[in-house]
């Protein structure tokens, strides 16, 4: 999932999870139908894609933003623990 390659998105997902707030994903009706079909018919492909996401590989357009966000997550919780919180 492309948003999970963006450092800002990872940061938002992490803080949402850490706060216990409700997390919702918005997608078109067509995307939702395809996702629901994949959940039933090919869950392994979804699990595989999610398992390949790594906070350390997340980027921003501005490299300084990437450095700042990843540094913040590393200091707050550690990138391994962030991965677990976001994807685990």
C-alpha cells in the first residue's frame, strides 16, 4: 500500500494506534470491493504485502522531513517497535 511508504502516513498511523483512537481507511467503492474480495479469496497476498512494509524505508519528498520523522519515531519508541505497532 503506497501510503505505508510515506513517513507522514506511518507517523499518523503509529500515533493513532498508540493513542487507542479509532483508525479508518477511506477508499472508493471499487477499491473496497476489490479489497474485500482479496480478504476472502487471497488473504495471503495482503499479508505478504503488509509484511514487506518497513518504517525504515518510508520517505517524504523532502529528505529532511524523512530524517526528522524517522528520528522522532526512533526516539519515541524505536523503529522495530513502530513496525510492530503499525503492522503487528
